[in-house]
C-alpha cells in the first residue's frame, strides 16, 4: 500500500495511526473480522482507513463540528452498504442468519440501520477522536495536500474493488449464496444518498461548535459532566446498539421486524442528541473525548463475547490479543491527557 502522507512527512505518524485504527476498532475489536481471516485487514485499511481519513480531511478543511463529521461517516457507510460490498442489498448469506428478517424493498432494513450507526461511529468517529488525541497539536489541521489526496483516492478505489471482489465473488459463494445483482435503482439511490449526506455535512458545518450552543452567561451556571459519566453513557449506548444486529441472528427475533427497526431509530436519535449536545459545549474537554472514545470502544469490544463460545480457539486467542492491544493503547494514551485540557474541535 502506498504511503498517502508523502506530501507532508510531519503528518505521517498521525495519518498512519488513523489508517490503522479505523479497521482495528471497527473490524477486529468488534469481531467482524476474526484472526483467521486477518489478511482482509489490508483492504480494510485501504477502504475504512482511507475513508475515515477523507471524512476527517473534509471536516477539518470546512472547520466543521462533530455533526458534519458524523454525516460524512454516514456517507461512507452508505458507500459500503450500497456500492462497495452491497451487504445491505443482497440477502444475508451468513450461517444462522435470518435472511428474511427485516428484508423489504430489496433492502436488509434492520441490518442496514445497524451498519449505518456502527460504521459511522466505530469506523469514523471513534478512530478519529483517538488519533487526534494521540496527536493533539495536529488535531485542528488538515493532514493531506493535493498529491496525498490523489494517492488516497487511488488507494480507496483499489481497496473498494478488492473488497467488492473478495466479498461478492469469493466470500458469498463459499457461504452457498446464489449470485446477486442489485437493481440499478438501489445503486442509484445509494449514490444519491451519498451526495445528499456530503452536501448536508457541508451545509451544517457550523452546527455543533461550542458557540452555537452555549452563551457566556450559561457557561457560568452549567458545569461539565464528569468524564466517567461520559464513558459510561458511551459504553451503555454503544453496547446496546449491538442488540439490533442480533435480531438478524437469534432464532426468535422480535416480531414484527418494524418494532426492532423503530426501536433502533429511537435509540439512534437519542444517541445523536446526546452526542450533539455534549460535544458542542465548551466544557467538553480532551479528557471527556478520551473517556467517551474509551467507553464506546469497550462497548464494541464486549459484543463478540456473547457468541465467542462458538468460535474456533485460534479466533478466541486472536480476539483476546486484539483486546489487550487496544487496552494497552488506551492506557498509554490516558497518561498523555491532562486533566483539564481544553476541548479540541470535534
């Protein structure tokens, strides 16, 4: 994989940290990618890592807040689900999956809802927060210039092609799934959604900054929430989100499926409100960002242990190793964050 940071060598460590963190947190820690197929980590870096880097780059160049960054993460998720691997369009091929549950209008609706939240948060938001906390002096700046952006575009397109081929042409047939060709109307819908989300992210670039929520008078009366509470909220809301995807795999899911879908939408709305409110306040410090990222990551890490007893021993050992690495990284990062550090822009 080419080095996308050659235009600015001083940003090399920060860029590579984000490139590696995005699939590490989103794929390895969640158990979506197991140790036995860890070779797919390379195309995941090319797609998720570079995709997260692009989301961050746009947000920083626009001087946008956290809301815009989340919308950009949703655009990347739509690209994955509709264009790249099309996992929300084709019937689910996984062993034990209820492929008909929530499938309507050619969409795996419950699965899609989960993935939009999962990929935008654990592939984009959380890794970006962690990477910027590792490099606080670079957190407000764009990390790419024109040549680096061009190289990243090539890597992303190549990785997307590899991911498409590896999943639709190799993995699905091994699960015994029949060939699937998504309707062009759904692909076009995905492209339209991507453009709409990116446009909305730009239009809302001024939403989510501290000045848009708090006034000098309110700052004096409203103190910050404790950092431990930020971690607890992120952990609980994150861990419970994985109950949604479980409906596609448990023998007796909640019926009718729209109950799960409606509950997921409500939970997402609450999470979005908490996120927009908390990260927009001047009292949201780097310590809070660290705590929230740690809580969300721990919520993601707990999900695989629900089904880990059915895993091969090699994958169990691999997951435990990944978790140890993650906890070690967070412990190292925690020592570098002052207790009262001003918040950096989300």
